[in-house]
C-alpha cells in the first residue's frame, strides 16, 4: 500500500460523504431508514448510496482488490469468506454510527481498511462533520490529516490509575449472563462512555483523549482500520483471550488499551467475563 493509494482512498471516502451522506443528514425522508436484524440495527439510503459510490470508485482505482462493504455483506454474507482468502481487500463502512445519523446526531464516520494477505495494512476514519481523517499505514504511525495538508502525528495517553481511567465501552453485544457483572465492574473506572460509533471511539483513543475501548462483536468494517490506527498510535490491542486481533476474527471480544500493563489490569478488574 503506497501513500498515493492511501491518499486516493481517503479522497474517495470524502467525495462519497459529500455527495451521498451529508446532503441526507437530518433530511431523511419517510421510508429511507430500514431495520436490518433488529431495532437497533439500521440502514439508510445514505449508507447504501455511499457504499455504491465508494465501490465504483475503488473498483476503478484498484480493480484487483476485493471490495467488502457492510451493506454488500448484508446482501451477500459469503463475502466474509472471500475476505479470509483474499490477496488484497478493502473493507468499508459507509456510515459508521447509522443510528446516530438517522437520529440527526452529528457523530458518525466513514471508514475503510486495507487487508493484504490476512494482515491489516492501512486504516482510514473520515469524519464528514469535521472534514478530516485519522489514518495509519502499518509501520508508519497514526496521523490526523486535514484537507489543507496539515498533518499531526497521534499518540495514545499515558494510563492513570484504574479509578481515573476514561473508556468507551460497547455493552450491546456483551454476553447477557455477564452483563450485570460488567456494569458493576465499570464503576471501578472514572468514565465509561458509549458513542455508538466505533470510528469516533478509535479516533478519541488514538488522539490521547481516553485510555481504553472495548467491544464484543467484531465485524471487520467496525474494527480493522481502527485497531491498526490504535496500534500505530502506540496502543495495545488484544482479544479477551490475549491473542492478536486479525481480519478473520468475528468473535472473541476486544480490549484496546494504552499499554500491556493497562490491558491486563482492565482484563482482570473490569472485563473478567
């Protein structure tokens, strides 16, 4: 993955957001929001139109790569199996935080990750409202990029004591039998928030404004780019069992912390499920 490729993909995400997402923000018509698997799992015409545009543009830029979009997988679940075997793939979430977008809340993102031979090699989280990107290439650090060319290297915070930690925790898909215990354990940290948008969880973490994030459901469009960005900013990413998170993983939970010691502390004291 070259810098030019990353620049091109970043531009594609921005163009799709400007053409298909922002014009529909707080202007969704009746019938343009649909339920997928349950009431909290939504798709809008903005998700679908943006993904179509991104797919077409990326096919022109990199025709050899497999395209895996959240809405494409909803129509063809076998795409996830193809991802596991792909030489090169791009994974896209056209509107991360669809529930926020549909509710008119200005907290959503457009995300992409690039996977080569089973390893995530690039990640991009574009904020349509702020008009900037957080990006990373494997081995190249994590960066906040602005359209004027301004670039700021990102670094995670230094972990404080457990009682002063601030984290973003998605409890929606945590095991029902352990959810009450987890909620009680979260009283051990200073703040446990949930933005309902993984892209901004990862941006906040990589920018040094929180100390951990945690999830249970691991769909690739939600986490591949963000976890690479977190690692390139100096963070420590592992599944609940301590193993590395890879593109083929769909379960096993995920804790992203500022360093290994903080990870093990959180796993023992908070996420002992």
